[in-house]
């Protein structure tokens, strides 16, 4: 039987996550430099990134990380799969990539607008194994939420494996209103992006 779990807006936590750095106001603000986990990083659009670097970053992921994110066993990334992540239509999709100063990928996140409900989008996020537990997941998701809200997205949804506890903890830690519908193996997550309005400058 499905269970519904809800967390209201945690305004102090959200403001804490948004403080100490400048979230991109639009895609035009990218790329930008920021410090994450004590490391100087570069936040850029995922589109147009070096396929070889993305492929190498995927190869470096553990089998467990790949399974939790993609819900399948780890296999070599194909050219078609890389193209799906890097050569996407910009209007319905936003992709962000966080790298170190040398261009090595550290985290990736995407927001894909739903065709029948254009104010909703499916989102995803993955962080390199060696850079986990340093705040990269929260940072890139909040940056993505800021951009998505500015482009008309009001709700994020995702399907998460029930055993993917790090991702579920990350979602709870964002501070945004969260609803989880739990099943036997999968969890349906819904994030309300309305509070991001506080971080969007009004149009001139």
C-alpha cells in the first residue's frame, strides 16, 4: 500500500542553502565560478560539454551509483546515450554541469519540461563518487530550481528507488515543500518550486 509523506516549506533551510553564493538568474549568467565543498568550481550548461569528459566521469562511477541513478546495471555509455544528455532541445530542458577548475565533472542535474503540463518538469541529479557529501548535490539542484522557476516551471517530479537514501535525504534537505509517495520499490517525489519566487528578480 502506498504511503504519502509530506514536508512543508523549511524556509530557514532553504535560505541557508541559497546563501553564500550567487545563483544564476538565467542561462545567460552561465558559466560562473563558485566554491563548493571548499573547492573552486565552475557551473555551466550541460549542452555542448566535452563528450569524452562526460564519458570518463560516467566510467568512474561505481556500479551502485549507476544503479541508484539510472535504475539499471552499469554498461558502457554509447554515443547515442551521450548525445541524449548533451545535445538536447533547450526550450523544454535545462542541464547543468558542475566541474573542477580543470574541467573534470563533479555533478550533473537536469530539468525536463513535461509536454502535457508545461509548468511541470521531471528532474534528476548525480554527483561523482569522490565529491559526495560536500554539498554539490544541494548546490546544483538549487541552481537548477532557480533557473527552472525563472522559465515557468512550478513543480518538479521524479521517480527514485526506495533504497536511494542519499537522494531522498538530499530532497528533504533542500527546504522546498516535498511530497513522497512510497511504493514497494519506487518513491514518487514531488517538489513545489513556488518558494523559489523569493530568489527571482522581478522583470524591469
